[in-house]
């Protein structure tokens, strides 16, 4: 029940921002085990480059670097606050450029991000993000 209430509050808070184009949807967090399992399923290897579209606070990027010793991660996030948080979290964990980059960019505008370099692309967004596109 608590998750349902939080979900409704998040929709009410974030939907106007989504509709205005400032952000794509309310934050969607994944449990660390779910992130690890997702990356394991993708068979992430140390020589891979991972792009996370709508990276939020960078949890997928941090897991890829910490748990899989991946070569490079790039996160795209449109929300300026989440970009700052993700950059701070990466820095606090000891990951910095050029191995870890967060780009303040619309996740659906991947041309600017050189996504052709990616071996793996992750995207975990709320349904609201897909309604706007």
C-alpha cells in the first residue's frame, strides 16, 4: 500500500513536469539485486561500454563499474538535479571521467551522446516517459 501511495504522489508531483518536457517521468528506483541481475543477464564484460538512458541517480552505472569492472559507462538524464546527484555519487565511489560520464540530455536524443560506442544500452523508465514521446 505504501508503494502505491508513493506512486500516486510521485505521479501528481512529476506529471506536470513531464508534460512540460522538463523531465520524462517520476523517479523509478531499482533494488541493487535487480540491477545486478539485469546486468548479469546482459552478460556485462570488463571490455564493454554501457549507456543508461534516463540514468536517474546513476545506480545502474555504479553497479556496472563496481560489480563488473566495466570499461566505461555513460548516463543520459534530462533532470538537472538527478544529474548532479549521479555525478556526486560516482565521484564519491571513486569513478570519474573518462570512465564514467553523465550527460544532461534527453534520453531519446542519443545522437549527441555517441551511442554507437555502446555495447549495452539500458533503459528503465516509468510508463509516463513513454506516454510523452
